[in-house]
C-alpha cells in the first residue's frame, strides 16, 4: 500500500532558524514553498537517503496554535508515497482510517491527502501520489539557503 517514506513533516516556530540549523547539520536544501499567507516551508535532504525533512512555519495564529502548540517544533506527519491515491484511501477507509479532507489537494507535481492522527494510533500520515500536473499552489522557488 505504502511505496516509500517520502518525508517527515515538522512544524517549527521560526522557519529561518530551522533552515539555519539544518544547514549547520549538513543537510542539503532542496526547495521552498508557500501557501499564500497561511504557511511557508522548505525541504531538506540528508545524505543519500530518499526521505526528506519538511519544515513548516504556520503564519495564521489560530492554526499555528493548533498545529504547533506551545513548543518550538514538533513532528506533525510522516509523508508516504503511494502509487494510487484513490485506491489507497479506499483501502485505509476499510481499516477505519479517517482523513482531514475527502478531496485530495494538488500541490506542484503531487496530489495529497492527510490522515487524522486519531484514526492511526496517534500518527498523522500525508499520502502523496506524484503526477506530471502543473503546480496549483505557488511554484517551487530555488533559494540560496
């Protein structure tokens, strides 16, 4: 059902500080992203592994409080690649897994859906299917970071 771990999503209180920390740790910057005025983030790779670390700063205060809490950072989800998002969602529903939304979100060259942590023994998953679609959210921008 799950093809591979794609990334680990971490909510942070300060994106620039988190980017500096990952750079000091020797991680490789891959790309930045933004979703309007709601959030901004970046992906970093580690060595020769395929999985990335996604760091996300939530801008909107209410959502920030809900997703980050009072800490400086927290792992929010594990991103997994799937071959067929619709089929995977159907199979997971049959196991009692619930989703944060019923409609997948197209982002860049992917379509995504997030599970509720409560329905997955406390772990949130982002299911990602790669496509060749044109970006639907702000395009990925290279950065010097």
